């Protein structure tokens, strides 16, 4: 199965940037159905046959790189009419190695040379993209952001709620426990440890230890500035099964948003909870969470 390409047409000449159409960094790209994506073959053949043989067609795959903080592009420049299966084959390779739900955009543009500078000169839409020289490197950059980390979720939580470190850690744990029990799959690969005040994600603790008071002020100083919440949600959506993960995380945050840090600690300390079954300083196992999270979900 091919991933869903966002097809926005053939760009023949200079035109103003079309903001918001195509995998913009910090935004969610719209998608089309796989059936619609297949129509790109006919579009490409028609446009290729219509241009002069001396023209160069740039077939451009576009995605986002949150590690680089920009949009990324993989450019395939070809002279004259080119069989449309070049797009399908490349798309299939990306899908195979990145997953069918990867967010991917596609455009082609006709210019007079193979130089990327001429593409940018013809259409400013492409001006801020980082061009990746090989398909392997393009896929590697995408996959670098496809795994959700506890630090990502922690940043998202403190963007949405006024949180102390203690409160954020408890909500982060509940995000993990809810998703695990609902889907049977891990939300994160990070280890959760039994601390004195309940479950804690150790590597997130290392980042925020010694920071007191409202962590939302820290969020406002992150590289994304005031749009950090949108950017962090987009990053979650970009990960594998990102839509389901974002929905689950939002549901958990909504469920516990009125609980104080001490109330959340009290819930995790209930008799029979996963934390109560774990020795201090040891990892709280997924098995314990699956078995005993129900104790934490009881009202009262």
C-alpha cells in the first residue's frame, strides 16, 4: 500500500508561496486518498508530454524534519518526458521504510536546468527547504522523528496545562498507562521508574529536576515561541500511529486537567496500583500497568 501523497499539481512558472498546503513545519499536512494519489501518474504523463524536451522537470518529495526545524525536500531532476512510475517507485520505497502513515507531499516544476537554485528562483514556495542529496538520507531524516519520546509528550503537556514538574510527571505517566491499556501498545520506549512520589520517567526527570514552579514559562522560551503547542502536537502527529497517539494523549490531559499534583500522587499511591507493586527505584513493568492501572482509574 502506498502512503498518501499530497498532490498539489504541476508548477509551470513563478507564483507566490502557497502557505499551508504542503507539510509545513509545525503544521499538519492535509491528505488525499490512495485512489486520488494514483491519479498523479496521469497528471505527470500529460504534463511531461506537453513540455519541450529541453526542459528539466523536478519531481520533488517534501516532508518535515523536526530535528532540523525545517521542511525537507528530495529532488529528482529529469530532462524531458519521464515515465510517471518514477514517482510511484520512490513513494513505495519511502512507504516501505517509513510506514504507510508517513506525512509526505509531492510537487513537480519545470525549469531550464537541474540546479535547485533555479527551482527556488522560479517559485519561492521552495525557498526555505533543506534539500537532501539522497533518498536514503531523506528517509533517515524522516525516521529520526517517527518515534515518539517522553520528552516530546512532556513538552506538549506543559504547553497545554500549568504544571509543576511533579504534576507533569504524573500526567505523563497516565498518558502512557491509558494508551497501553487501550491499545496494548507502548506509547513510548522510555522507562518509568517508581519514585517516592509515584511513577516518573527518568530521562524527563533529568531534564526538569531542580526546576520549581510553573513549567509553562519554560515552554514559552522553547525555539518554537508562542506556537510551541501547535508545533509539538504536529510533531506527535508525525510519529508512527501519530493520530491515535495524539487523540489518546489529549483525552488523558482532558481527564486529569483539574487534578492537583498531590491529588495525582494520591491516585498513583492507591493500594494495588502499579507503583505499589514495584520496589522503590525499580522500573514499573508494562505487565503491572496492564494488570493494575484499573485501580488508578477508579473514581474516589
